C-alpha cells in the first residue's frame, strides 16, 4: 500500500535530519533533559540484551502515562509469565519513577526518536510480538515500521484533544494510515472516541488506565515520623504543582487563618530550590526534603522535592490541593492517586485534561472545585474546621476510585489476545 504523501514527506525529513540527532540529544542532556549515559537508547541502540522468547513492548512517554502503565504491566506479568516485558518512556523523570516501581524482571529502555534509522535499530533488536502505546503516542515512523514487521499494535487509554484532532484532520490520509496500523484502540473517554472515529480509527470499549491502579505505597515508619514532627497541626498538601501555583496555594493557606503545615510536592522535583525561594519570600519558614532539612515545629512549609513519595504525603494530608488546575495551559492532573487513599481533594478551575473524571467526582461530592485563591482559602478553612466533612469527601473519593479499578479486568482479555 502506497504511503500517504504527508507521511512520505515526514519520513524523508526525519531521515535528512537524523545525522544531527546525536548532537541535539547531547545538547538536551547538557540541559538535564536527557540522561547522558543512555543517549544511545534514544537512537535505537539497546542498552541490554533481548531475552529469549516472546516479548511484549509497552510505551508511555512521560511520568503520568508511564505510571498509568503499571497496573497493565502487573496484570500482564501475572497472566503471561512466559513473556518478557519491555517498557519504554521518553523523559528522565519517567525513567526515574519506573526504576523504582517496575516489577522485578521488567526491562526499561528510553524510547527511540521517531526517525527511520532509530526505529529500525530498535525493532531489529527487540523484535516485539506486540506494542502497547498509551494515550497520544502517535509516532508515524515507529508505528508504521512496527506494523510492517507484523507487530500487533494497540493504542490503550487513547486520548486526543480537539486541537490534535484538527491537526491530524489536515492530513486525513496520514491519520487513517497511522490509526489503521492499530489492531486495537481503547479510547479513554467519549470525546476521544468520537475524534478517533472521525479520523478513521476503529475503536473498541473505553478504558482509562489513569482510572486504574493500586494505592501508592508509603513507608509506615516514615509516615509516623513525619506525623510526629509536624505536631498537631493540620496538613495541606499542594501536589504536582506548576510554576505560579505554589504562590497561589500558599496565599490561600495564609488567608485561611488556620495555620496549617503546608507541604508542596512540585510536579518536577528539580524545581525544589525555586519553590523554596518563593515560599520564603512569602514569609514561610521552609525546609526542603531533597536537602535532608528537618521538619520541625518551626517549619511552616515543607518542600517535598523528591520522587516516588507522593503516597507518603497523600497519607499525611488533611486537605489535598491538586496542582495543574490553577496553571495556564496545564489542564489539571489525575486525582485518582489521592482518591485511592481517601484524601479530601480540592482542585482549580482549569482541569480540561481530566474533565470527565473531575465532573464525575464533583457530582459525587468526592472533589471540590475552587475558582481562585480566595475560594481555595475558604475551602481549606472549611475542611480543616469541619473534619467530618473532609472525611466524607475522602470516603466518596475512595469509593469512586475503587469502582474505576474494575475496568482493567474487563479489558485485559482483549489486550492479551494480541499475543495469544
């Protein structure tokens, strides 16, 4: 079948630019955007040997997508012990999280860049029986090269914004070819399902992996130590925050009049020094976890700038303010991680990336929307002043999260059939 013109041009440009890829990756590594010792993986050169036998490849680009893969990884490891599992990701933060959380024996590699040469080297080495892509990872060269080799492909928990759909619609033939390469497409919501079908994708039942998962782990001893160190103060957690949100949430905490301990866990932990400086300028006494600074009774803001510890801080909190909903263009973050731990959840108004999920939570009294900093201050004060209301919100969130977890059980047979 002849490749659509747009895809032929894309492949040709990628091939022309490929010789410069190494230098571009080294520049990114110098800025901390790539892992310098593993740049060869980004060019399709494997860092480890391929195990014998069947291999299933799963891919999620960043932290959210990679973490959402974990329940699927666990299910496949349980149901297909004969197969090796390879998980690829595209960011250093995702790689660090996966290094902590992947089950023993599961291989992690950085995903190859989407050039013909990198895709060929990657596929030559790993020879996957199936490739399971999560959310919106539509890399034409890699997908079409895998399809040409007979790899069974699935787009799981598929997500496509209206803006992305409009872009693909301008190259309708390319969209049909890329989406047509997938043997299985499981959209995560009704809007995505409609957009994919409009572009020629054949969709199956809905599945949102971000609605599935076990509660985040935490060290009970460390949790007890932090509770003792914080004293009797209520704890407000600002989780997965972005630039500008820390100051807004901190101002709301100050305006609440309840003098809680503020814990800030930035979405990108490397922003710890920046976040600490903002809070100090606002009058908080700040300690940074990444620097080993102690949480004492005098500390009023604790910056949790470490990876893999949100389970600890969700459990510590009396009120959890989810980041991403007050920042321009972010669109909110998945609230199901705190919901699985029965947290009282508050978010900002801009949660378009998880609109359906949040609407369902709001309808069940399992989350609260704050329009601005003043409204957030009122909600923080109310939840601290009335802990029974906070507890009811947390119970509703937990019940909702437990219902979502059953969806993967229904989808697993369809996914498993790709490598039957």
